[in-house]
C-alpha cells in the first residue's frame, strides 16, 4: 500500500515526520514547512488517493462533515501500513490540516502506538471515538472559534477525549475560522522540535 509522495531522507537518528495535506492540497502543500520545522527529520508527504471533483483527499465523504466511514476505515488501514513500511528506527511524528488532520486523528485512534507526537490543525471527528491508551504521546489540537467547517463544540469534545486518554495535550484556539494562523504554526514547531526528556 503506497501513495504518490514527496520524500526527504533526513539524518540518522532524527524523527520521521509524516505530513498530510488538506482537501485540494497535495504532497507539496506543507513539505517545505515540515523541512523548516524539523530540519533533520525524514519527511514523508503523501498525496491523498481519493478525488473529490478533482480535489485530492485521503478518504471519501458524502457531504460537508459527513464521512464515508467505510472508506475512512480503508484509509486508516492504508495509512498505518504506509507509515510502518518505512520501518523507521526512531520516533515518528505527524501533522495534518483539515482532511489531513481528520485522517491522522482517525489513524492514531485505531493505532495508538504508531505516532509519538501529533499535530492536528482544524480536525473534525464527528463520531465518539473508542477509548485507547495514549500515555506518553504528545498531541496538539488547533481550532478557530468561528470555524464553519469544524464547529468549536466538536473541537472541545476532541480535546477532552485526548486528555481522557492520557495524552499530553496542548491547544491553540483563535477567534477566526478554518484558516491557519501563525500562532498555530509556532505551536506546531514547539511540539515537533521540543527536546525529548527522560
């Protein structure tokens, strides 16, 4: 199971950083940002394998905020298999925006040991996830209080869920909508570049 992707080898001992784009994005959307955030990391930026009227996505939906759950399950299995195929010996980090964040969150929920640090930029998880053990995992969730695509109440619920699973959770919430703001990028850099402590 593979994707069209843009890859950077990285340095020995550095993390693997998976980068997932939003609807209509591609493997180039956040590739250079990922390189800048964690310069030594191996970067993997796949392109979604689903087309929605020509816009690349990682799984199908029937309408805004209504997911094809069977296809999401397929996408999660494929993404987990894809990440494992790199057989990276060090930590595995990931971040995604919008559709990429949704895919990443769903993958972490199904495979809680796959990622060490996860940045979810404007995710929407419109179902009640099952409990998992995320002790020792670091998660950033960002949101906009006026986001019409990702309602704030859903972001609050997701933050509470992550906290209940034992993850180390941080958040950035601004008063705007679905757009990315500099404070989100700064928080993402903090998450991904923080030194590992014993």
